[in-house]
C-alpha cells in the first residue's frame, strides 16, 4: 500500500483503477478497512493500485476530495471518482464493490 500525499497524488490517479483509503492512526475501523483492502490487493495485485492517505499529516487531499469522516474509501477509474464508501466494510463486501470497477 502506497502512502499518498500532495506530491504523488496525481501520479497515483494515473492507474486505470486506484483505490484510496482516507484514514487516521487513531481510527480502529480504518485499521480494519486497511487490512481488508491489503488482502484484496494481494489477491488482485495487477488489477488496481492501493493507497492510503493519513488525514492528520495530509489534510489538503481530504479537503479537496471533500472527505469528512474516516474511514472513507474512494475508487477512481481513469483518474475519476466512480465510487465512495464511508465506514467500515468486510473484505467480502469491499470485494463486491470493487469488482464492478475492475
């Protein structure tokens, strides 16, 4: 999982499908979602790029993307937002949401 910040955000969006989780170190639900997404990433490594954005250390990206709560997962396809998921989902539910965009 790549740490996404202002420097590499545009490059991250150049992948055909990019999945970005907005999180914070104090958020236990974020840790669950990160774990689920990492599991999916290992299974489908060649099909999407996974990144994480710590809202505490990179506040400008969440502000630009209008992220108001964590965890928030945004799925981008060809650089455009195609789905936004707020709150924690199981790995199975996340796989279902992601499958429609791969």
